[in-house]
């Protein structure tokens, strides 16, 4: 599942979701997370640090859909 660090207002996370990617945003700033949640209430945004996330490495690329960047 792709994560978008520095999620800011959530535009990239929303774009990835529109492409069918199961993505969520994370940002250190509670204000930016609040803006992203207001702008995209149907998407997941978390406050925190990407380096402090408790995700198993095997889950980082578990989404079956390829991502082209």
C-alpha cells in the first residue's frame, strides 16, 4: 500500500486513489492532516512520521496493482 509522506492537502493521495491504488497520506503537521481530511473526507490521512510507522516490510508493496511513476 503506497503511502504519501508530507501529504499536504492530499492531492497526490487523491490522484493515486483515482487510479485505483490503495494509498493513504501521512504528514508531521496536524494542520496539514486536518486540511487533507477536510478536502478528501473519504481518504485516510494520519499524523506522524514515515520512519516511525509500524508497518511490516512485506506490506509495503502488497497492493496488487502496479504503480507507474
